């Protein structure tokens, strides 16, 4: 039996389902985290053989000895981590306990956007021009290398936080105060085009399952303009040449960075000129409800498929891509509490058969901070086998459903 230690098995939202999947596939699953056991959502709690709660996950000097003393007879075979913030911790624990998987050195290729680009450039992957900078002077030098428009982002960013598009030297002056708090940034040539993900489950360096999502609009626009209703669309048909090119590029990225097994979440662009350009990579499943999107795309259980791959080295289910699945996030007009929602009734009348989920904040609820969470004031999820129709229905959600606060 394989003994798997999962870091923070109750977080983020879909992790408990992956944990349950691992147990269902016959692994003995253990957890370590800083959540009290009763705070761990049920699908994970019931699946865990045992759980070690530590007061502070970020204190290696305490976490490592605590884990050593916890169950001296337990031989851990694998450490899994689905949470971006704990990737380095997972790698340090693997190193301390001599467990295979991503090492601290390899982890840098996934966490440091400059190291990632350097390694991938060497492998011939098409990256945007890029330079690292740690002062205003260095940013200016880097801008001379990339040209305008450019993008400036933290070396180890996430969720488009502190990420800025610069169209001119004046824009640089404008964002200077905001950049002050960030120690290291990367400056990149700005890539214009459609943004996609390429999400994979692999074993022994072979991709067993891949899923592609399209972001409408790009994540940066979605995260910086409140009036937009951002959409993520999990795509049914991946036969177009640019998807095949992206697959090859992503395979090269996985090989180069050395992710032999587990989930990877990559982002890439299809430019207006038809070029395929690498965005970034993370060694975990995509966030949000991406697992749910995959499940509704293929009518299968990705949590289980992932676990089967990890425990048995294969995925036995026959996976057929049946639907495009769209999730559209809404942001209310106004501040404070939701006062009314318009457009829902006619929308349901027209498209009811294709709606999977409505999870908008109810009247009376306080608005969420859209800058902190893509979830915003809620979402509508739908699916349709035809992409143009999917986009039409999603467009209706964006344009004709309005929350007021
Ligand atoms: N070189 C680039 N050209 C155009 N857009 C970019 C570029 N780099 C990042 N972006 C935009 O910024 C978003 C966030 O950047 P990303 O590198 O994915 O960092 P993270 O998601 O870790 O914050 C991307 O999803 C994309 O929309
Ligand atoms: Mg990203």
C-alpha cells in the first residue's frame, strides 16, 4: 500500500475531493496542515488515516522534527501538495525525508517566473522576451530589452496580483509607487492574443489527461477591470492545429522542468499572428472550480482519474470530450449589499436546459471584493456541445444579467 502525505488536505476548495480520490484508489492518505482537524471539509476528513496539525506551516525548523516524531513507524512514499503557497514546503519535506518528487531545486522552475523562462528558453520554447529586475534602474534596462508594450509582474506572483501592463514610459512612472513593495519583478514583452490554459495529469513523464480552458478576456484584463464579467470556458474540441502545437510546447515544458507525475497547470497565448507562446506553469491543479469544469466537459470524475493515475499509474476510464463548459463571474454595480438581480428570469426561459449551476449572491448579501477573488459576486455555469452557442449563452450572462448593490 502506498502511503501519501498531503499538505493542507482541506484547502483550497477542491483539494478535499482529490484527497478522497486518493483514498478511494487504495492509498493510505495522511495529512499535515495548520487547520484544526474539524475545519477540514468532510470528503477529506473521512479519507485521512491521520492528521498532524502544526501551529505554523512555514517554520521548517519546527515542522520537520514534528513530522519525524509524529509516527516514527510510518514510511511516507509520496508527498502531494495542491496549494501554490506550500510548494516549497512540500519540496523541503521531500528532501528532508528522501521522498521522490519535485525537489527544492526543481520547484524553483515552477515558482520563479525568471528561472522558468530561462530553462524553457534553453529548451527552445517560445517565450516572451524577458528580464528580471530588482530596482527602478534595472526595470528601465529591462524595458529597453523588451520594448513597449511590456508587462511587469512579481517573480513569484499568483492571481495576477501586482501585475501591470506598461504601454509607455509614462505608464512606468505611474506604477512606480505600486512596485516599491515588490523586491523582484520580471519585465516581459507584452503578448497580445487569446489566453488559454493547458492542464495535465501525467505519470512517468507521459500525459494521461489534458484539458484546455480559454480565458475571456485575458486574466489580466479580467482581474483589473471591474465592469467585465470574466469567463472561463473548458473546451470540448482540441483538434485545431494551435492546440496540438500548444500540447507539444507544454510537453517540452514538463520534460524540461522535470515534472514527471501529477497535475500541471499551464497558461499560454495564441497570438493574433497565429503564434503559440508560453505563459507560465504551476505544479498543481488549476484553481477555482477547474475540476468541476473538467468533470462537466467529459462527464467523468477528474478527482478519481487523478488519483488512479497517482496510485496505479494509469487512467482506465474512457474519456470523451462532450461539452464546452463556461463559467461566467458577475460583479454587481454599486457598493454594499446586493439589492436586486435583473435578467435572470428571461435568461432561464431561453437557456434553462443548458444551465448547470447558478451561484449568484442573494439579495441582501454583502458584495465580495472582486480584486481579491475571481469568484466576485457569484457565477453561472453552463454547457453546450457547440462552442459558438456556448459563447452566445455566456455572452447573454455577461450582457443581460445584472446584479445591483
Ligand atoms: N508577457 C505577457 N504578455 C501578456 N500578458 C501577460 C504576460 N504575462 C502575464 N500576462 C497576463 O497577466 C496574467 C498574470 O500573469 P501570470 O504570469 O499568469 O502570473 P500569475 O497568474 O502567477 O499571477 C496572465 O494570466 C496574463 O493575462
Ligand atoms: Mg497565471
